[in-house]
């Protein structure tokens, strides 16, 4: 079961007022980091990856 948001979901969720995208890896699952960063670059938003301690 994959609980992380996909890059396609991020693409549809980003609006002109989106200021940042926070990438979080949940329950040992790895988010589509590179694809989400590509979305952030296309949308000209800030991206931040949250890594577990």
C-alpha cells in the first residue's frame, strides 16, 4: 500500500497561490521526489523534503 502523494496528484493540487511543496516520506514509503521537484520547478514553487530523524 502506497500512502505518499504522487507527482500527478501534486500537479493537480498546485494553484497560482501555492507557495511551497513539502515532500514527506510516510511509513517507510519513498515519495516520487524527482518527479515532484520537476512539478515544483514547472510551477515556480519552493520545494522542501522532510526526512525522518
